[in-house]
């Protein structure tokens, strides 16, 4: 049998092997299992990295990884053990694939964040609400460090005094780990671990309307302005759902549209989403760093320049954090590309001001932003855990560089928990939509005055 090759259909009833008690493993076997586990880890990292990473949050992929481990050990085991071959395989599988007390939370689709503040202090965000989980507790700090090491396995990294903080970005989730002060780190009371899970697919219109994120009228509005080429800035605080909204926008485009996504970590991943299975003209660019050589780094700004040479129609930018990234996004808009992007801000107004500040912070830049950027969407995480678009405005201009002039189009009433249309689009935006040959009746719907 070839190493790692199997037919998953043959193993639909697979259950993990029986756990091996530590008391039954002698010192000799323990050392050999450690060495064998190290070899298997390297094999997985070199040959099945993506599958292993996915297995941490996907039970079906975890089964596949366990079979690959089993096949590899059967083909390559050289040392002699007192334990049976099945027990050796079970122990190695456990060491590599099981994340103990946090595994259930990782597998739970209703949980999006896991924040571990210490061995007896874990909070999860479940259905948008932060919940204390006393059942997620660790035997010791060493136990928690073992879990962290398994999470960082595919990057070949570990927390040290020289590197007391590690951010790792994987397909499907993001990990932030911090070393405790008692080991030369920066966390006062032991190790810290935060895991952010990304949704495996894109929410449909029906789902976000039922949830209350948007209304049917906002759906109709986006279905007009996105194909019409409106440049859109999505603003909001941390964990407000900006990226979730961003990656829904291309669903309003024709599937043949050439789309580029640019981000510093693999979060959008449109080609891997079921909702985009018919969209074959998508390409993605990610940040690439070179240790000690910032001038060689491919950050969001440089990747935006690269993207322009690859003829995209639409560009989605994960987040503009730097002056150069904002400036290049503005240049993309000015050269006839359609851009949707996110930025951290506490309101639509703050987002408009911050974008100008990042892109150059002068009246010339403000004028360019006013002529290129069309709409600002502000999204907020409410106290009840819901993530809601609370404001959509058209940007008409600036007084100086710090006072944006808006035309409000939609607002959200917090007390009534309802979206209301409060305004109409400008003649200039309507003309831009006409340039994309949208039906006139669709455009006129949004140019009409709103009756109070």
C-alpha cells in the first residue's frame, strides 16, 4: 500500500484508536515514540500541511490525517517497541491530532472565538455572545503549552524568550499565542492563547436578512450598486464582521467577472467557498515577509500594484492599515478598477476621515477620495452579539481634509431593530451606474426622494 493513500469511503465508520495510558509506556518506548512523532510531524508538514491544518477544525479531515499517520508508521517503523503496533499508532495519532479540552470548541460551528487567559479561564464567543467555559480547563501550564505547540506544528515554530508572541494564520482560523513571564515571555500570569475561526462558507442573502444584518431593501441596493461599479469602504470595530460583509459583495457580480483578493493572511479564501464554486476567474494575493528585509516584503500595498498588472475588474482588499496600502487602493480606484475594502473605524464618518489620513492627509487626497470612493458601509457588533450594518452613506465631498460630506442612504434603528432607507443616491453615482449598462428602472429606484 502506498504511504498515505487510502479510500475514505472504506472508513466511514472510523473511530479513533483506544487511548494508551501513560503508566503503560516505559521510558524506552516513550523516547522512541517522541522520536517517531517528530518524524511523522515533519512528514505531515512537508506533504499534507493544508490537510493537517484543516483537520484541527474539521473532524472528517482529522480522520484522514489519522489514517495517513497509520499508513506512514506501518510503512516506516524501524524501532522495536514493547507496545503493540496499534498502541504505538494510537499514541502518535493522539499526540498530533488531538487538542484535548479545546477540541470540542474547535469543532463547534456556533463558536467563532476561543480566548484562553490561563489554565482555568477560557471564554468562547458562541452565536455572537461571550460565554465563560469552566469545562475548558488545563491540568497545568505545561498542558496548555503542549496544546499551543500542536497548533503551531505546521509553521515549525514554538514560543521562546526570543519570540514570546506568535501570530499564525491558517486556512480556516487564526492563532495568537503568548509566552508567560515565568518562561521569559511577556504575559504576567502564564501563557495566553486566542483562536479566531473563519466561517467555512459565505452567508447567503436569505441568511443575513433573517439574522438582521441587512434588510431586503439593502440587499436590493447592493445588488444594484456592486454590479454598477461603486467603490465601497466597509468600516467597523474589531470583530464587527467587516470581512464577512466584504466577501459577500462579489456574489452580486457575474460569475465570469475577474476578481482579485488581497490580504495579509488567508481569511477571505473565495475559491474555497461553496458559494463561489461557479466563479472561476478569481485570483488571490497574500502578504509575504522576508526576515530583516522589509524592502523585499510583499505587503498589501505592493500586492495591489501587482494586482493591477493582472487585469482584475474588481479588487477586494482585506484591510488597509498603512499609508501606502490606502494610497495604492486609491490609485486602483483612480485607474478604473472597482475596489471594495475594509478599515477599522468607529463610524462611517471616522472611516472617511481615517482613509484620507492614511492616503496622504491633505486636501488633494481628500478630493481624490471624494471623486473615487462612492459608498461607506458601517457595521457594528451590538451588545446582544449581533453584527449589523447600521449605516450606509454616499460620500459627496470633504470640507478641508477632515470633514466628510455625506448623503445618508440607510440607517438602523437600535430600539426598533430595523433598517430604514433615509436618502437617495446622487446624480453622479447614478451616472456611474449607467456607465455599467444597468437597467434604468433599477437606477431610478435609488434616485427617488424618500418620503418620511
